[in-house]
């Protein structure tokens, strides 16, 4: 995954889908992004967390990681809490 302002908009359904992956690698660009060869050969998904500018992709990666990890069974003590959050019900 590459954090990018022109990537697919991150939302709860995407977090749910990503939580099923066996593993994830999130690559963060800085200023002008990353070398196009990396993008062409290794990036399988580009994700944006919103329409605003950050100094780098690290904060976006942290947002994605937090939203994904909390859904994985055993990560938070009350698993039902994560499954009954407002955005799980498309509110």
C-alpha cells in the first residue's frame, strides 16, 4: 500500500477488507512521493485518507494501521465494540 493523495479514499469498508489480509506493507512518500519504478513494480494499492495536505505519508499510514488493526480479533478486549462502532453500520 502506498499512501497517496490521489489514491482510493480510505473508509471503514476498506479497513474491514484490509483487516482480512495476512500481512500489509504500507509505504510512505515524502514531499514528491516515491520513485516511479517502485510505484510501477511493487505498489498494489494507493490509498488517500482525505483531501488535504500532510508533510508526509507517515500520519496517513498510522491512521490506516489503527483503523485496520483494531478490527482484528484479539487486538482490543471487547471485540463486539469494534464491530458495533458507528461506521461499521454505515452511519
